């Protein structure tokens, strides 16, 4: 597989403080692990380009984005709090436009046949960002912006979004909950943050709740039983992954006990579906993962699977 790796050093300029787990070091720890293992050189590397306003406004209303921009402090001023643990700083929206722009660029590479699949090593993450509410370390919904780009610029009709972050992708559900062309499959610890949208009230939303303490075997069985039939019926033309690695057993936030091998396994499962229905088209986007070592090793296994190794 030709795997494209899209990132940008300026995604690291968004900094919510030295105590904050969603830190710039998350990106550098993944890069270092890929370099150590030699996998870095086997990927095609691209810089993210900033998303355009038009691309963002397909998902988030202009007034909401304006209010985020207006709340940004100037350089040297105190960070502004959006929710209990989400802070906006002078470079936050710049990093957010690069994170969303990476997904747009990755989407184009796939649909122009310039790569088989893509991993976007970006932050801030996106899956908690609802249409008109930023929360849970997320400002713009990166994956949703990519999905709309595929649909509106390339005529893709049926899309699947697969989200294995330990937290439920409430933002993605909010954006696509009444859209039968977008299937959202999400596994998450339950009951747990974000405490909303965890009931499957919509036919296109496949919620796969996991108990605290859930292990590899339970995770794999639940994913196979709930996601595969839905994906087979949906027959997606393209698949996006919200790749959060905070369901790892060493992660300080979640209480789910997955290992790197489970992220490899679930990636292979998604790639099998992509191979069957959509010519391997997969765009994967970093979401959570807060223990730097397990994040780096899990992302490494995920990318190894994307590469077909
Ligand atoms: Zn998470």
C-alpha cells in the first residue's frame, strides 16, 4: 500500500498548558517512534494546507467559527476557557485549520489516486466538535470536514466513519445523525465522557458501548458483531477513521484495556471492508491518546496495518 502521512509542525503551536494531556508532544512522540522503527521512511510525507472557510462552513456555521476566532487571545495573553478542560490560545485556530486541512488534502489524494490510504497526524482532535459547540479538546470536526469535501467536490455518496477512540464521537454523531448516506460506527467506554448521544436513536449511527475494564476479546467480538453487518449493508465508497488510541490499557483517561495489537487488528478489519467495497480508500485521522508511549506504539501499529505490513 502507498500510505500518505500528512502533518504540520504548526499543529504543535496549539498549547493548552504544560499540565494538559492533549499536548504538542503527542505528535512528536508518534514521529519519533516511526523514525526509530524505520517506518517513517516508507511513508509519503506531506504538509497539511490550511482548510478554506468554505470547506469549514459546510460543517460549522460561520457565526460559530467567527465566535471561536473572536475568543482567541492575543500572543502573551491568558488562554480562554471553552469548557472545563478545553482552552483556546493565540495559535489554536491556526492549528485547527491545519488539522482539518490535512484531512481535506488526504481526501483529495485518495480520490485522485495519489495514495492508497492516508494517516493525518494532527491536532487539535475533532470528533467531539459538534456543529455549533466546541468541547472535549476539539474545535473543528476534522473528519466531518473531510467527508463533506469528498461528497461535495468528488461526488462520493456513501461514506462510513469508524471511530475507536475511548470516548464517544458525539460531534460526528451530531453532524451526521440524520444523514443516511453517512454510516457512523463508534466504540467507546460507557457510561463515560461526553455523556451525550450514546443511545443509538438513528439507523445510521452504530453505537458500540464498552464496559470499563473491557479487554481485547470483548472489544473484538463487539466490533465484529455490530460494525461488520452495518458496513456490509452500507457498502461505503470511502471510509474515514477517527483514530483515537486512548482505549489502550496504559492510557490515563480511559478504563478500557486494549493493546497495540488491537489497534492493528481493528485497522485490518476496516481495510478488509475498504478492500471489498471501496478500492481501499481510507483516510485515518488522529483523535485521542494521552500516554505518550502507548500512543506512539499504537499509532505505529495502526500505520503498519494501513501500509499493509
Ligand atoms: Zn478520546
